[in-house]
């Protein structure tokens, strides 16, 4: 789908506030409510808008300890990769998992309460997964940039 400037503006507003109404968008963009509605529906149908979500404040919900875990598999056969990926996606503490190039095979973004919770996660969950050869963890000192907004 080819996005024009109005579509891009609509996407910018929706990424900042997914609850913004078509009426509010029409006032900001000087378009009719119907025109806004049709453009948004077209972007939903085409997959440009994948979903609407609610972002939680991790500190308020008690999960403010963020860790990035590098995982190296002990073997790289397709069955090992498939098994690891299936098992790691079932772990609630893992928010994101990327298959990456370099010294490690995967990069995980993990969210837990504190160091004790992380230790329990490592000992009783992550390192019990099949085919894990080694892990290395980095703890977040401060968050410099964290956004879900994609500029189009």
C-alpha cells in the first residue's frame, strides 16, 4: 500500500494515542470523519496497522528489572532452532526474542521484578531449555530511548 502524507499523519497520531477518535483526527487534519474512517480502515485491511495495544508502565506493575540475555545454542540443526524458538516463546518473562548474527545466536529482552526473580528465571526456566550452550546477560542501567513509534 502506498501511503500519502495524510496517511502518515494519521499513523503518527494513532501511534501516540490509539484511543484517539476519528472526530479528533478529523479536526487535527481538517478532513471529514468519514474520510478519516475510510483511510484508517484501508490501512487496517492492508496490514499497515497491525493491531492496537495498551502499553503498561513496567515499574508500576512491579516488573522494572530489564535484562538482555544473549543465548548461544549448542547445535544449529533445524530441529534445535525450532525447539528453542518454540520453548522460549512460551516464557512470560521474555518480551522479545531475536535470532541474530555474531557470537551469540539469540538476543532476548527479559522483564522481571528484581535480581532474585531473574536468577530464578535463569535457573528454573531459561537454562532448562533444550540445546542452550551458553548465556550472557546485561542488566539495564537506564533507558535512554524506548519507543514503539515507527516514522513513515
